[in-house]
C-alpha cells in the first residue's frame, strides 16, 4: 500500500465505516449468543454430555464445507503475508456456529478467534465486492482484525494495534495506524449500541515503583512468559496427538469425551467456557494454585481437538489466576499481579507486546501502566520462539538461546 495521505483516507472512509459497522454488529451478535450459550449450559449442566456429539458435528461441517477456513486465524495471517486468495465468506458463519456450539456444550475456549475471523472474512469480501484496488487488501484485512478484536473486548486502541502487530511481530507500520484506529473505534461504538456489556476489572492498589518492585515485576514476568510458552507448546503437542486420528470429525468427538471425563475427575465445571467469573475472582480474593494449570489443560484439549472459539479469553483466565497465585510469593497486591498476568501471558502467547500493553492500560488504568508494560515485554521476550499463531513463526526462525538472540528480539522495539 502506498504512503497514505488525507485525500486517499477520505476516499476510503465510507468503505472503512461500512465494513466496521458490519463487524461491530457481528461481534455484538456473537456476544449476545455467547451469553445465552453460557447461561443455558450453567442452568442445564447435563448438556455437557452432548459435548462429544457437538464436537463431531462441528468437525463434520468443517471437514465437509470448511476448506481453508479450518486454518482459522493462521489463514488470515498467511493471506496478509502472501496474498493468494480471498478469505472464504463462509468462514464467518462457520466460526460463529462452531463457537456457540462449543460454549453451549462445555468446551473451554474464547471468543477472540471468532471475532477476528468474522471481521477478516467480512472485510476481505467487501473489498472484493466493491472492487477496490487489490493493493488495499492488506489494509482491509488488518481493519477486519482490528475491528473484530476491538469490538469483542471493548478496547479500541489495543484492537487497532493488535490488527497491525499480529502480522508484523512487535513492529508498527504507521501507514496502517490511522485507518485501523478508525475501524476499531467505529466497530466498538456500533457494538456498544447493542444490548451487550464488556467485563470490567479493577486494580485496588498500585504501589510506587522502586528498584525492589521492578525486580519483583521482572521475576513475575519471567513466570508469565514461561507459562505462555507452555500453553503454546501444550496446544501444539495436543494437536499432534489428535491429528493421529485420521478422520477429522472424530478428533473433537474424542476431545469432547476427554473434557467430560476431566470434569468428573476434577469435580467442577468452572474450567469450561469463557471462565469470566473466575477471572473476576482473581482480582477479588486469593485462589487455589492449580486453577491456572487446569484451565490451560482444558483449553489446550478443546482447541487442539477441533472445537472453535479462540485462545485469548482462556489466556486472560490463565494469566490472571497465575498472577493471583504469584502473590503468595511476590510482595505485590494480588489484583495488580492478576492484571499483569492477564495481559502478559497473552503477550507472550501472541507476540503482540505493544497491543497487550495498551490493552492493559485501557482495562486497568494508567496507574498500573508501567507495571503492565514491563510485564508484557518481558513475557514476550521469555516466551521465545513460540506462539499460538503459527503463521507468525515464518518470521521467527530460532529460539532464544543466546544473548545475541535476545538482543535480536529486543531490536523489534
């Protein structure tokens, strides 16, 4: 895309606004449907027994009709990096349906993946329908990601940065920034016109930042980065295990059986679905140490076997509860550590430290900002050559095994 100027942006503004309005409404519809699915499952726990059958249905539909849509977010990143074909319009209804069914029957998944895939599918097909300059395709795909992320979480600035950073790995191309910001704010505004609410979290107390506290933050961030790496590697391993099942629809069927069995082994359903109540409790009281690890296992099995949704809200769950647990060893307020973990584990798993830092400030306030920025960047560095979006790894060629490797990674900033 050539360097933008004011007149070019004005010409694109109607198209950007139209696309963002559609995506904001799609996100609102998804949030409403997810709320229904979560409440229905909570009030009818026996529905969990249908998870294997639901998984087989999702797997069959994707196997029969999904085509490239089965790649999910990785397809979008691939198309931005190597433009080949239009994102299938069918991706939007498929991922919407798959996500709602996953949550209704008890899979442990998120919602970001669905919003991003719907956003990219809508924006790419609108770009093709309007017969816009093909060189603008990268811009419209980034707009789709930004609008979807922004509207699903209610964080427009972070959403705009996420749409750019997710495909550029720690770097920011300013030519995409203003269109991405416009899209993110419009989509978020439209979404909030619908009867939806975004989760609100608060940090009760933020201590002054001295040398001692910086040391504690770095130590906590090291743990956040290791757990982010563990999530990516565990999901990769689980995926390789389920891929040994040759008939794809059987993978989520078996995954559903495993999830149902795990629920009865651990004796609770609190690790299913989004897990927002547990995330909220991480800011309010001390939790049991095993909570974050169990959510990691439930989510890895759910997504690796072929259920739909996303990784981000489970990463919020894992990070916030891990931060809460670290307060047993680190002399910082548990709500602050929960906030740091909330975005730092996400940062390490997605390789988007800038977007995650801004998201933390949008959610938790400027007072927590310096703690959150340090946590996000250190977790990103520690997580090394891993990530939940495999197409990013085209540009990350080796693990961080030396000072030279670490300096190379730091040079992204």
